[in-house]
C-alpha cells in the first residue's frame, strides 16, 4: 500500500510538471480592427453612471478608439504645449516616459534586478505592437469620434519637464483646453517606492448640453516575451465579484465586456502585470486582443488591452510592474491574487513570505531556498520518521504477507474466498502491531507542502534573474549545463535504493526508473526548483540514515537451505 502511495505522489508531480511544460496555450484568434465607437443603445440605468449590474453584459464588440482617428476639431488651443515632447518620471524602481501629445505613456522601463536578456532596463510596454492598432496607455476616448481624435492629437501642457522622486510622492499633471470648450486634465500621482500610481482624469465637453464621459485605455500589454519554462502569454486577469478570473486572449471575441463588482482588472503574463484597481466602486471594462507584428521579439504573440469606464473625475489606482507579493499587497489585498499560486495559494503565500524573510539575512535566494527546505524538513521530520518506521515493519512482514497471497493467488478477484486472504493479512498486522495506513497518512500530510513549494518556485518573480553561484545566474531559468538536474537524479536514485520496500523485484526495477524520468523532466525546469528538490532528497537520505541507526538495519530474509549432495 505504501508503495502505491509513493507512486501516486511521484506520478502526481510528473503530471503537474508535464501539464505546465507541454500543455500549449490556446491559439489566439485573429481580431479584426474594432469599429469606430458609436452609441450602443444601452438601457437606462446601465453602465457605471447608472448603477451597473453585477454580471457581464451580452457579448458585443469592444469600443476602443479606431486605428485611424478622425480629424481633430479645428479649434484654437488655449491651454496647450508648444510642441510634442517627452516627460520622464524616475523612481528607484522604474523610468516612465510620457509624451505631451495625448498625454500618454510611451515607455515603462524597470530598473535592476529586472533586466532584459541583454542586461539593460526591462521594457514592460510592447515593442512589437502594430502602430495605431490600439490607443497608447492612458489615452482617452469618448462616444464622439471627433472628440476622441482631438484628445489624441492634443498637445497637453505638463506641470514639470521631469520628475525625479526621492523619498516623497509627486504628481505629474497634464492640461489641455481649446476654444471649442473641450477641456481635459490628467494627473498621475506617483509613490516613491513600488510600482503603483494613481491616475485621475477629468475630461468633458459641452455640445448642445451633452457631456461626453471619457474612457481610460491601458494600452497593449504585456511587452515582455517571457523566456522561461511554463511561460504564460498575455491574458486577462480580473477579480470579478468574489473570485479571480483568467481569460485567454482568444476568448475575448466572444465576451469582451464585463461590468459590476470588479475589484481589479488587468493583463498579465508569467511575471508581470498591468492592473487598474477600481475597488468597491462598480466599474465597466472592455478588453481587446491585437496580434503582434509578424517579426521581431515575441513574434506570433497576441497582445491584450483594456479600457475602463470611470465616473467623472474619478481617481483609479494602477499597478504596472512585477508580481511582487509585497508591492501588490500594498495596493490592495485582493491584487495579490494576480499571482497564480494555484490551489495551494493559502500555503504558498506564507512560504513565499518566509523565503523572502530568510533572504533578508542570507542575501542569496539559492541559499535561502536551501535554508527554507531545511526548516520544512525539520517540521515534517516526525511525520516522515513515523512513515519510515511503519514501512520498515511492513518490509519485515513482507515474506509472511507474500506466503498468504501465494495461497490464494489462483482464486479470481471476484471469488468470495479471497476475503479470507484479507482477513489473514489483517490478523497478521494486528498480531505484530502494524497499521497498514500508518505509513500512508504521514506522507499524504506532506503533499500540500510539496506542491505549494513547487507552485511558489514556479511563479515567484523574486527568483527571476536571481543568481546562486557559478554557472547558475538565474534561478528562474534552467541550468544551462544540466549539472544540477543530473545531481538531483543521482540523489533521487540513492534515496530509492535506501527506502524500505514491500514490492516484488520487478516493481522495484520499475521504481528505479523514476529518477531517470524525473531527471529528464527537470532538465528544463527552473534552477530554483531543481535546487529545492535536490536539497530535499539529500535531507531525506540523511533522515533515512538516522532512522536506520535508531531502529537497526532491515532483517534479511533467510536463504533457502541447500539440498544435501548425494
């Protein structure tokens, strides 16, 4: 029974690994250029302005600004800049570049430790987006195409030529006004640390007594073609009502619009996210998918953008950066759900907090993984020790169990007489004080920790670009020389040879194939995960030696007597 549990555990890990490695993402469907925005014929009271319902609306086409914006309104500017120019905002974590034309975001580059493959600042906005296919980040559009075109071409007047944040927050404001009565104000409030900022938009135009509400666009995201195992293509992530939803880009044609209780909405990839956080305020969001250019980095990807319908003069917190649990938690506790920790998220989060706490002192995530592995193995030592002792007892009784099974092996499984075999085996266990389940339960209790550790190391952005030593310069990438997977395979083979077994010789040979299978799987796994598995194997081997010393070596079965020579 214990061996079946071990096989189930190992096969579960194999299935989990194969799922993340081999299951391809949905093939993105081509998306036509969106039609120019027009009146949608909403019912009275629908949408954010009239108390939206807590459910997605009927599938309709999204309404981003058209690729070819209509000619702007020919009105003389009153408050405007003299020419289009760049405005740079710099903090300790990123460098953001805005342009005064449209007051939109052109670039968002992260500072170390988040670097691109060439070792330079990592750009989060796509460089492979088709020009004009979707509005840039924080562009505004309305239900009037002419107003939308005017806002896109407007030269906003900035409140500063450059912002360099020190230890205090700062706000960058853009203002535009023309003779037609169109006014637009954008304010970006930046924090000195982290990747969150707040966007406040006030845009209105009176035309025949009609006010045109503005829609805020996110731009296309995410711009990083992730080159790691189990890479996640850009997809929607949102906290809708009471749960997190992740929607592939190909599914956005069927339903691009959601509204109601949307605590956060955004676009993610494996390690990074751009999200708007309306919070408790009912909101409406429209998603759109745009294929990336056919050439360049990340060719063949589908980029995703979204547009948020805020109330007039509404301030919306945004987050644009890595999925660091501490930074996400500072913005909103629900935003932590943007990290896909899987079904064991309740256990992964404290493990990740513990790993980061240890790293404050060791300042090396590789050694921190080993230290956390040691702590976990100390905590589960009693359970594993009990399981090993139980398996040793079962191993000692195996000859007698096999003798009972041999007496009934000619009977069919449906024969009622086979119940006597089970009764004899249970009587044997009871006579020697062995509980067959006592070896299974302790191991099953450690399974959540195993899967939680696997999930944590697979998605933790803190490991991206984090070196260990020597040739391992990125714990989130595979070992370039496959040395650590081979070491892991050796430790796993050693562990299999030491483990007490109740299986027959043929099954034992099958079990010895598991290290070979796992070595092949771990060849492309992140180095941090291989390091954890290797450290865990070494500690298990050490515990097996301790257990063997405490309870003695396993009893060898008696050799068959030789027949006397005539």
